[in-house]
C-alpha cells in the first residue's frame, strides 16, 4: 500500500457499512414503535377493566342487600358484557402463611 492510498475505504466496504447502518436504524425504530403500541394497548386494556369494574360495582349497589355468590357472578357477567364465562369470582385463602 502506498502512502497516497492510506485512509481510503473500498467502495464495497462503504456499501456494506451503509446497509448495516440502515438495518440497525430500522431495528431500533421498529422496537420503539412496537413499545409505543404495546403501551397503548396496555392503557386501553386498563381503562376497559376499570370501566367494567365500575359497571359491576354500580350494578351491585343498585341491587342492594347481601347477595349470594351466584347472584354476584351473574351480575359480574352482565357488567363485563362478554357472556363467555369469564366473570368468575375466586376466593383466596391463606394456608400456613401462603395464599
């Protein structure tokens, strides 16, 4: 290599560098957009759950009195509006310091 050629980069190396840089930038942008969308979905799901809980509480207050478990489950099903059996209540109890 002569002293006049020192510091020059081959055209194929520049092209490879440009392609790799483009790939890295594309991956970073995709990751950022995906994170933003996921955050939006989580926020929407949280708001939906809060609205369902509010409707459920309002329905229980409207019925008044002490309700049997099945009535509470039926009210939960109506409040969530899904009718797919997802409105179930679970009781957690502590056994030997564990839930």
